[in-house]
C-alpha cells in the first residue's frame, strides 16, 4: 500500500484562501445594514451589487464598480423611456432590453450588459408608480452596494501588485518547464513534457498577467514599472522558446550542431540557472549564484565563429546549416532576454 502524503496545517495559506470570501460576506452584510437603515424598499440590489463588485483585488473592484454603475444607469434610463413611449408590454420589453444591451456593447461595457438588461426589465415591470423614480431607486441601490464594496476593498486591501507578482512567479516556472521540454530534444534532459500544452499554458498565463497589469494601473498610488517590464519580457521569452522549438524538433538527427555540443550545454545550464534565479527573486527567496549567462553566450559565439571560419559547415546540407543558424540566433536572443529579466526581478527587492 502506498503511503499517503502527510498534510500539514498552514495558517497563512488558509488565511489567504478565506480572505476573499470574508471580504465579500462583510460587504454584503454592511450593504444589508445600510439599506435597512435607510429604509430602501428594494435595497437588496445593494447587497447584490456589493457581491458582484467585490473582486480579487482593488483595481478590478474599481473597474467592475464603474462598469456596473454605468450599465445600471443605461438600463434605468432606457427602461424608463420605454415605459413612457411604448408602455409596459412585450414589444416595449423587447425593444428596451435590445437597446440596453446594444448600447452597453457599443460603449465597451460588455461585462455589464446583462445586468443592465435586468435593470431595464425591473424598471419596467416592478411597478413602483413612476418609471423614472424606479430607475433612480435602482441606481441609488446599486451605487450604495458599490460604495460599500469599495470601502471594504480599501479597508482590507488585496493589491493587484501582489497578485501580479505571484502570477509572474508561476509564469517563469511555466516558461522554465517549457524550455526544458523543448531542449530535451537535443540534450539529455529528462523532461520530455507535452511541448504544445506547455506553450498553450504560457499563452494563457500571459493573458492573466496583462489583465492584472490593467488592474494594478487602476489602483491608487505609485505604479512601479518593473512588473510591467517583467510581463513584457516573459512574453518575449515565450516567443524565443517557441522559435527554438521550431528548430529543435528537426535537429535531433543533425550532426553539425553536435560539433558545438560542449558550449551549447554550457549555455543550456546557464539558461536553467537564470530561470531558477528569477523564480527565487519573485518568491522573495535566496537564489543560487548568478549564472554566467553572458560569458557562456560569448564562448558559444566564439566557438561558432571558429567553426564557420574553418569551413567545416560546407560539408553539411544547406537545410541543416540553416537550422543551426536559426537555433543559434534564437538561443542568443533567449539568453539576452533572460539577462534582462534577471535584472528586472532583482529590482523587485523594494516591493517585498
């Protein structure tokens, strides 16, 4: 019988896992108390809005709150206009919801268009006497919920900066595995992972990072550019590894690049060391010694030039020679970009 891994209680991890649910619950409770205290007839909309607006970080909460408020305003106005011009009937409801959602879509409020359609429907169907009064009430309810949610977000903040830094740590781990899987075609590395799946995962992680950059740029306060630079650098690293993969898949049976086996392996080791160091910096952990990435690339360049000057490549086919040149060029680009990433990651010390 295989032994089960022992699970240890980790209070910091539990606290992080419970933070978002607790913040959302507190915002809902405060919204409930607020609308009850203000005697709002349909104030439960404030609670619903607070739950919707409470996102994983302050920047995203600000964005969601603004979009929710604008969508509500659009739905309330169109619903009231539909009641006054067409009346409360099936055609009026159809036209009001269609116009509301179309206007939200054209003003880049796609995330709020369904809730805006709900608002238009409620204004038309709830029967509070005046449709304009009903629209104003819905707007005030939603605004109350948004204000409460943002208050809780500010009082108990979850910064997008920290989320982005954590995501970048996972990004460079994924890129590291992507690199090892790609180079396993040419080197004796036991990491023949699913290259295409790792590439797809890197692309998905890039989208997450860009969304988080947009979030933290909306948050108040100073926005350090280093994290954005790391996101851009990680995208270029992914592209360089993809280019290396294109050459490496067809080079495993080639002989020409084997003549540079030793300097290539030195570069492989330096690249792996660079990934290890970047990941350690992003986790605020002590890393290994600084890899001599520049030195290994320079040695490879000298060896490659000596090989070229010797005329030995003429004995090999043109396609094999072109693959080697492409591989060599991409490897240099990857090394240069990793060197930049190491500098950026090292500059994150003051963001601890």
